[in-house]
C-alpha cells in the first residue's frame, strides 16, 4: 500500500509540476522572476515562444525514486541555465545573412536615394545593426547567453510538493477510514 501511495504521489506531482513549468512560458518568467528582456523586441512575442519548440520539448518521467524533467531541444540547457557560447564561422554566416535580409528590406526614397524615415525602417535599421555587430565579432569570441529559467528548483515547487502530498495523504486517510468501517 505504501508503494502504491508513493507511485500515485509521484504521478500527481509530475502532472502538477509539469503544468507549473509549462505556465512559465505564459508568464514569461520563472514563477515570480521575470525573464531578462531581449536586446531587440520580438514582434512575435517572447524570445522563448518564437516557435514554441522549447515549450513542447519539455518531458517528465516518473522514476522509482523521483521525477526526471528533460527537454529534447539542444539549446534548452543554455536557455535555462545561461552560459557562454563560442562564435563559429557558420554562425558568422548566419549573422551576415540576417543583416543583409533586414537591410535589404528597407524602403528608399527615389528622389533623395536615402532610407525613408518610417517606423518600419527604424526598426529594421536597429535590428540590422544588431546582426551586423554580431557578424563583425571574431570566430572564437564568446557570446554570453543570459539564463531564462523555465525548469528547476523554486520555493513554489516546494509549495506544490506540499500541496500534492497533503491531498494524497487526505485521500489515503479517507480510504483507510472507509476500509475500517467495513
């Protein structure tokens, strides 16, 4: 009976914590700690929700003594914990491609042959400058990724464990009382 209790407890806890970690993407925060702002605002919303692949990659599995939370995406660990990445030649090519695609999207005045002063052009110019700055970095330079935690220990996780444990204890207590009445 104790083994079944623990198994049910872990399954209930898995569901509760998985939902809480998933809600971090809606909150754009790790519970009550907002994620750092991006350098360039994203018109499609949060940096962590551009494709929702990171959110969909979350998995939880009950093991004999606990719950293992993982993410299938290769970049999940650096997003969750932060760190440094080394700029490669392939990355520089991507940065240049992004720069040229944004700079090429600007509109120009036929008469003055200069960029029009529109909100769209100002936004594209800011983004293009960001990608150009990245493209001008040397291969081997370090790029710091700030952490945007979405899975991990937190006081609200501890509260969820207590809530689920209390609910399961009440359920077991009710079952024992019903069993003893018979």
